[in-house]
C-alpha cells in the first residue's frame, strides 16, 4: 500500500528536493532547516520549502514522516 503523501511526491516536479529533505529528516540531519513545531500537536513539527510543507513526528525511535503537501492542503492530513 502506497501512502498518500508518497503519491504526491511522485507527481511533483521538485520530487528530488523533497526526497532529499525527507532523507535528512529520517537520518536526523536537521541543522540546516528551520523547524517549526505545530502549535496544536506537540509531537509534530514542520519544514517549509517554498509552497510545500513536510510534517514529521519526533519519537524515541526516530523521525516519522506524517504528511507532505502544499500549504493549503497539508493540515487536512492531520485530522
């Protein structure tokens, strides 16, 4: 089963840049990004790259990608 945000990345013209950011999130190489916590979800954080938002969750086992979408649609994934 393919996750919905993976389908979004496959169709996006900047998929190489998005995949690089996701790789950095998964390897916890985050010092070069401005990370903002989501105010209503304490465990979720977001990275912004232009109009794209990448929301991830920090856990004891590592970082998990929650959603990847445009600015207007990203927070619908979190409901």
